[in-house]
């Protein structure tokens, strides 16, 4: 018999925990996520993404770099592997 491991996500800001991924990678409790600009590397927290990076002012892609697992330090940390 095999057992399926249920993925659990914990918010790095408020500690809210849920089974499975947060919708849109945004915490349903506090509404925040760690984001990183793909162009300049600026890191910030936000509930929704701005039209332009607060660091470089350019319109760019943002990467969710919130740590949700023990492998990257768990809640309260940025996933440095991203």
C-alpha cells in the first residue's frame, strides 16, 4: 500500500497553514507573498503585483520566492533556491 503525502503550505508572514498550495500563491489569511523582480532582483512583499517593479520601475515578471517548506527554512524565510 502506498500513501500519498499531503503538501502543506505555511505563510512566511503570518504563519497561516493549509493543505495544498495557496490560490495564486497569496496567503488567504494575511494576503502577502514574497516577490522578486526578474530584471533587477528587487525583493518585496505584496498581496497583489504592481504594474512596475518598485525597485527598477520597469514592467517585468515577478517570481514568488516565499519559502513554504522546511528545506528552505520554513515560514518566515525567502526561498534562496529561487
